[in-house]
C-alpha cells in the first residue's frame, strides 16, 4: 500500500467546511439523505487522508481534514504550535473543532491520530457521525511515516519505533471503543480500503 506521508507546508482545507473561530457552521443537508458524517480515526500512516479524499468523491460528501484546518487556523505547522504553546493548547483547539463538526453533516472527517485521547472529542464526533477505524501494524506505520516531519514527538527521548509502539498501545482501546467499524489496511491499497468502507456505509452503517 503506497501511503508514504508527504509534507506540504500549508495543507488545503477540503470542500464542504470553512474554518471559523466560532461554532456558526451552516449545514447543507440534501433532502432525504441521512444527516451523518463519516469519521475516520486511526494512527498516522493508516491512510486516513487519501482514503477520506476518495470517500468524499465516492459518496458525494464534503471532506474535512482536522489537522489541515488547525494548521490553517494556527498560521503555522503543528510542531511549531506545540513548541510554542504546548500539547494542552493543541488538544484544546482540537476539541473546539470537534464540537464545531458536531454541528455539521454530510462530511467525511479525517481526524488527527490523537483525537480519541479526549472522550469529549469522541462524543462530539459521534453525535452526528459514524466512526471508522483504519488500522495498521507498527512496522507498517513506521514504514509509511518515516519521512513525516509535520508532527512533534509525543514521548520525548524515545526512538521513532519505540514511540509508535508506546503511543499505539495506549490508544488501541480508545480507537476500538470509539469505532463503529474497522479496516485493517496493512495489505490493502487505498482504493481497496475505500471500497470496503463504502460497502459498509451503503449497508446502512
């Protein structure tokens, strides 16, 4: 599965959502369609970004990358923001965005890997959404994100591989608890993951 991470300096916010400092988000709901978002969670390198883009097209839904919106709001990269303000400030802003997204619908939401560490985020995203967990093993994740410099360290002095193992171990139960459905992406291409999720979604999620 070719999911090597690229490092754009300023990611583009997806269609269907306009960043705003308040929760005044207009909802565009087609008549007869279920007022739901499709929310993707999982560790970095599991394919959330590319999968979310294709899902948005396949399901005729807007797409929001939470980290992309946060970078645009911060006016700087996430590592820069965390160095200046700390992880708590980042998580607070992430939680605010999750609450905003709970007011919208018909979106495919690409969540940051740590969105599940706060129960309030999961509750907000599930309020008007169904959650899919994209899974991958530690070696697969390490291979896919080896060139990623857009996320700061979560464990300080740990090695790259040790950090993935430690953080993923802490989050596994949280991902499982938050999700309605899961896809193991280790041996699947992006299009195969998309087809799996679309089939589940069309069964009535």
